[in-house]
C-alpha cells in the first residue's frame, strides 16, 4: 500500500478466493468501480447489489483525499438461472413443505413471499421490482424462508390444520405470462396451491390440509405467556417439518390430550422432562444421518434443544398429560397454523485457510475462540457443549471475545460465518491499511481444532472461560480469557506454528489451569 491509493479487495464468497486492486486516491468513483469489477472478473464472479452500494463515491476530506483507504466487497457465482426454471423449482419446494408461495403486484411493482397457509393472507411485503421476471431473478429462497419465519409471528391467527399426505408438485408452465394475466394489470396477489396458480380471492383450500387442530382458551392471555404469546388461545396439537430444501422432507404430527399447559418454570432446580409419546426431531435427524448442529429455524437461528428432544423443564411430579400439553403449546405459541419447522443447512465449507490468507495479506491476524457452555442444568442437552467463534484484529492488537459471536458448533462453521460476513468484519476491524504481503496457505485446521477442544475441556474442570488462539504470520499463541472483571488475558503458550504450539502445550497443559 502506497500513500495516495485506495485498496479494493474483492472476496469470492462461494469459492474462498480473493483479489486485490489499487486505485489512485484522486480517482473517481467510476475508476474504483471499474477496478472492483476487473478484480471480480479475474475471479470469475459478479458483484452483488450490496457490493455495488458499498462502492458508491468514497467520502473525501478537505484535502481531497479519501477518508477510506480500504474498501472490501464480496461477490459470488451470481449467474442467474432462467426465471421460469427458478420459479418452477420454488413451487416444488413450497409444495414439499406444505407452504404457500405468493406473488404480489402493486403500482407496477412485484414481490415474492413464502407463508404458512392460513384463513387470512399474511402481511404483504413491499413490492420493489419493475417486472415479475426481475422479482424472480433478484429473490433468493433463503431470504424468502427467513422472512417467512418473521411474518409468522404477525399473522392474525386462525384455525391450524394437521397435514394429510403432502404431494410435492411443481409448476409446469413455460412462461411468466400466465401468472401475470391473473392480475389483469391491477394490484393483488397470486398464490401457488394444489399444483396451480390462483388469484388469492379464488384460492382453494390446500389439498394437504387435514383435520382442524383443536384450540383451547388460555387463562393467561398475556404477551409473556409461554403457551399463547398473547394470542389468547393455545393449540392442542401440531405438525412439525424437517427439511433441507434439497429433496429431504419429513412431516410428523403430534396430537394432544386433556392436559393443561404449565406456567413457565421459575425454579432453578426443576428437572427437564423428555416426553416418551412424542416423536423427537433429534431421532428423525439421527435416522437420516443429519448432524443436529446444522439445523436452524426459518430465521436461520439455532433450533432449541427442547424442541429437538421433545422436552419440557417443569416441576417434579408433573403429569405426563400436562407435560405434553406444555410442549405442544410452547412449540406453537409464536408459529402460525400449528406448525413447527427445522431446516437443515448444508455443511459449512472449510474457509479457515482462505480467511487466514486474506487477513494476513491485509496485515491482520485471525483469532479462533472456543468456550464450553456445559453446566449442571444443561448437561446432556443441545445447549451444552463447545461453541466456536472466529474474529480478526489488526497486527499485534489484543483480541476481545466479547466482540465475536461464539455460538457455532464447529470451527468450520465459525470460520465460514466470518468469511461470509467479511466485508462488514473488515470495515469494523481492518479499516486502516497496514501493508500487504504474499503469505503461505494455512493448512493446520484439524490440529488447531483438536488443540483448542482439549484446552477447553481441561479448563472446564476449573471453571468456564474462553480460550483463543492467535494466528499470525510469524507466531501462534494460545490465550486464556477468564471472564472475571478486571482479570487480564493470560498467555498459555506461543510457537512459530500450530503443530509446535500443540507439542509445547501437550505435556504442560494439565498444570496450566491450576
């Protein structure tokens, strides 16, 4: 990096690669954008919309020089499939999981939405695209699913239904014209149901709807009630779905009985009851060879252990009927239509090596962190176990665990998350250029993961704490962060590389935490 230049780093989000370009500081916005596009072309990717917004004219000071001398953007394999094929695939996915796929039109603008079938329509999104083709091209299924989880909480309610046999049928059309004709130039919505597109005013009942799910009045009715979340009533059964949106979908139905939901447990000593007569999502995942750590809800958040284990924390001596009613009510309190979902994400790619190479090239350091969350209350549940996080800092600056989300179930997942968010991470932690260099590829992920896991297990015998390993270009060090107020981080060991650090700590690790 020389004075008077702007660094432009382009990250290939899908391929784990990156490119650097330099632009004269006096260069105009078009030159910065051109340099980024050329770097993206060398990677064989396209810049996404967020990247182009990031590359808007760089603010300049009174001296005319840019206030930001480093810009990091990301792109990916954005070669769009034919919108007809894309929409056909989405209708199949919606049918598989027994959901509605809606297309909204208003004032010449279009939008798509996924929703749980209910008596009433969900709140409409704000149509933004100028054509249906553009709306399909710009939408992503993962974003539609994330929004689906959020709008479910806002649905006005209505009778939930058990699922009968689900037939995953996709649209057979060859153009978008037939769908557009449903609107006849006016505002409204079309919905995919029962193997066809319908105007929402003439939509049929879903053919996968079975018997209505019974509802009972909730005596609490407050928004803090764990059984109804303020809806005023709770469901007496529900259907839950596990899917990977790639061919695997499993629906299971839980029917309630005469029990009464219990209030939220307020005693630390109340036991955790696993229900015997309720199909457990964890068993379904095990039968299909799926790691529960890859399972998220529709808002891309980890699924709770109580749902996976069909479990309830309640006073000892609670009846089986009341425990079952409590589990059902809590699973459906904030989900429309008496439905629950667990979505299987694909295994994360190994991005730690790419991340280390990129950060080192930018003059920074990578920090891998681990914390064991196991305690007496959650032992044996999905809340227990080790959690991982990965962060970055400028060279030789201290690492603070509080600035990193230490919530992933593996080092790979933590590194992949940091890589996917790298433009935002770099803007916060590596905004000032400190030089760049050609560096060796990091290839010691397995050794690093084993070392950190062993150190965390040893530390857990004494008390919970976070352990981090600093990965620099010329040194590697393990650091203990006790979490106590006023306590300073303690270096456990240092070496030129991870393997030698592991060798040095192997014999002395037992005494490190005494």
